[in-house]
């Protein structure tokens, strides 16, 4: 199976996992976001686990799909090293300090704790995070300008703290977030 066939199977898996979910501000199926994140990463790397993770990056956080379910699925389409790296990256990109698990903490506290956690993630995971921020920072200001200012400041903090990923993509993300913030 070649890379594009594997990627297509992963897209199908992620799309099924996200089910009827749509993007928060549009009627688009949720899968459009992970595909755009993957396409952004693809401009900088062809590394299969990075592209696979870009597609799967929200599955653990936003669906009922378990890590074991993802691993079982990947077993049939990826070699062990790629599969293990993919699941490691997905875990690194899955928010830990979420409201549901930390209801007594306010958003600022949760985001601060999440930022400290993100500082320790791998360079590959940071690269995917840059692409995720690029995609989200285009959509949110159009649909929710009042929240966008806060969100983009959080993104800027993340981008300033996460400096191990691909430098060109990080620079693109920083430039985009700063530019949008100036125009709000």
C-alpha cells in the first residue's frame, strides 16, 4: 500500500470517528479541518506518521475512539515503527487539561497548564500544532471575532513557547496569528 492509499484509509477512519460532528462555526464536516492540517504539513514534510497524525490529531480528544482502536486500525496499514510514532504524536497533541476533566479550573489556568505540557512535546508534534493553529486561526476570526482575540493570544503564546518544530512552518504560523490579531 502506498502513502496516498494509507492516507486515504486514515481519512476515512477519522471521518467515521468524527461521525456527524461539524466544525464549530460552519456546517462543514469535521474532517475538513484535519485534512487541511495534513495538507499544510505536507507542504513541509512527506513523513507518513506526521501526515497520519495531522489527520488523527483530534480523534482521541473529540470522539469516543480509544487509543487501542486507533492502534488496531493502524496495524493493518502501517509498519510498527510508523504506527507507534503516529500514536505517540496523537497522544502528544491530545489536550489533557480540558474542562470536562478539570471543571474547577478556569480557562486561563487550564490553558497555562496545557502550555507547560506542550513545551515538552516532540518536534514533530510541534510541527503539527503549528499547522493546526494556522487552520484554526483562519476560521475563528471570521465567525467569532470577540473570542478570536483571546484565542489568537493563546495561539501566539503557544507558538512563542514551541520552538522545536519546523522553523519555516512556525514562522508562517506566527506571522499569520500576529497579522490577524493586528486586524481585529
